[in-house]
C-alpha cells in the first residue's frame, strides 16, 4: 500500500513531508524528475510526456494512486492524462483543487454555483508554464466570482532552488514580488502556486508584508489526501516500502533534499 508523489524535482518534497506527517502509516514513493527540471519553461506536450513517463514508473513501484505534487504538471498535463491516459484501476490527482477550496472557503464535494468570497485581490506566484495555462483562474471561476487574480511568472526561481542557491532564490523572490506589486499594490492573499516555493515561504511573506495571507499547498494537500484515502481505502496500492527515486544524480539530489527537509533522505536512480 504505497502512494506515489511526483514532482519535476525537489519542490514536491514540501508535499511529501506534509502527507507523511499526516499519514504516518502510509508508505510513499517519491519521484523527482530532476534530470528534466525545471518543467516551468517547457511546452505542454513536453510536460505531458515527462509526467506520464514518471507516473508510469510510480505505477510500476506498486502505487495505484499518484499525486502530481507539481502545479506545472497539474496545469499542463493532468486533464489530458485523466481523459485519455490513466488506466481504469489507477488514479492521478493534482494539487490545485485543495488550494482553491481553501481560498474560496468551500467544503469537500461542494458543487454549488460560484459565489462571492471574502478575498477580492489575489496574487498568484507560479512558473511561466502554470501562469500561461490559466488553469488556476479557470478552476477558481468554477467556485468564486468577483476575484481579481494577478499572476506573476517567477522565471529562474525553480532553477535557483534546484541548484541550492538560496541567496539568488531570495533575491528573485523580492524582485518578483516587486514586479507583482507594481500591477497589484495591495493583494489580500498570495498563492504560492509552485510546490518549490514553500521552501522560500519566509522570503515571500517578508517581501509581501505581514498583512498578506500566504497560502501554500502542503498541508492542504495532506488533509485532502487523508480524506480521499478515508473514502477510497483500496487506492493505497500494493507497494509496501517508502522510497525516493530520481532521474538526476542520486548523491547530489540526496544532499539537497536532506538540506531542505533537515533529515537524511536517500534517493536512488529511477
Ligand atoms: N514544483 C513544480 C510546480 O509546482 C515544478 C516547477 C518546475 O519544474 O518548473 O510547478
């Protein structure tokens, strides 16, 4: 009974950390496609091919359910995968919906028409591919009306995080927040719409100011997964061991992951 967690690289570890705290008895198989990160500058076809290859590997490792802990893949590939690729006995879920439900104060399975919500000015920080897809605005429009979303494509940020260059990453956060504030001076909420960005949550909060509520996905996804597995216990799969797989250099990726999560993580070659 293992659940797969996929990301282009290290960012999905923020989700992995939260889901394994919330569900300590569930083994998780993590797949980081570090050799091909970042996805955020790739086109949708490319993201689709890489994501389906990675998820196939998770199925082979005994997972029946895979979480795309990657907004770029969730935005650019998930719908197509669910419509025409995912085998009947498997499931693939993305990370957008739990976040939007939290922002729009919705409960599980609330399919009522879109309505006005408290938050009116939302800043979205995400990869260039996620911003270009407009998937966030589309999902939001199903649930809320009258919300003004200003999206900032954060070019370079995932590369800096993958390379472990914290100073560059913090400088990029400041400049992306400044760029957004020129277009939306007073956002009420900010969405970290890339699973790499919670590794810099402090830098985002500082640049945005204390009055801005920063939403990140890890804990929201963990709650959603716990709820989902409660309702679909059969989706835990046959795998019984946690492991970390990477297409990159296992030594380098293990060291960076250990630095981020502050516990020893050992990756092996996918
Ligand atoms: N962490 C991923 C996301 O949530 C992907 C970032 C990338 O590879 O560009 O979008």
